[in-house]
C-alpha cells in the first residue's frame, strides 16, 4: 500500500481480504437475469505503481467458473482501472461507501455505477451496480458479501 492511498482514501483499505457472496443481475422489472456465487480478493500492495489488485472467481450452479484479475492505480486522486472489459475510477464517498463509475468496453455504450457499502462490523458489505445504455437503466446487479479472510499482514490498520 502506498502512503498516497493511505492518505488519500484510508477507508478503502477496510476492503482488504477475501470476500464471499452472491451476485444477482436483475432487469428493470426485478426479474433475475443471472445468479452466481463469488469470491473476491482485494489486495493493496505495499509498494509500486499498482495500489489495488482485485481477483474474482465466479461460479454458477451448472459448474461454470470464471476467473478475472485487474489492477488499479492512482490517477487524479482516484483509483483508476483500464482493463480489457472496462475502464473508469473509484473514490470514497464517506467512511463506509466506495463509489465507482465504469465504462464497459465489452458492451459499447454501456456504463455502470457501483456503490459498495461496508457494514458497521467491517465483515459484511453490500454492492449495487446500476447499468445504463443510451441514458436508460437496463440492468442492476446486487451483491451481498461477507469477509472470510482479512488481510494477513493487517496493512490497513
């Protein structure tokens, strides 16, 4: 973790560790489009230009598995990502709320806005994504997660 991230947004460091939960994608009528289980690992490196690493594993009841990892760097006082599927940035809105604005590269014209809300116990969090295309919300993603492994080094304390 760099001093810059610790100074810039210390509350985001509370997300360090391995989180398990579920993702549910719903349409505007509230009907489920997709449901899967997740394991999300958030790492804040002690040094270097990368200040955030996220490793995701998604699993479906039919046996499908999808793994992806991506890095974030500080740019304009925010964490910035530019991956194969999305680009954008995130910032701390309040001590328990982290916001992201991301453009989907794999779905031209689509954006999503994500809020990650940390529970008071720092062991549960809820995430909501609002997907927009041509100015219209066409999908939402609801995530409920719980912390299963906190930072082994306790870097964020």
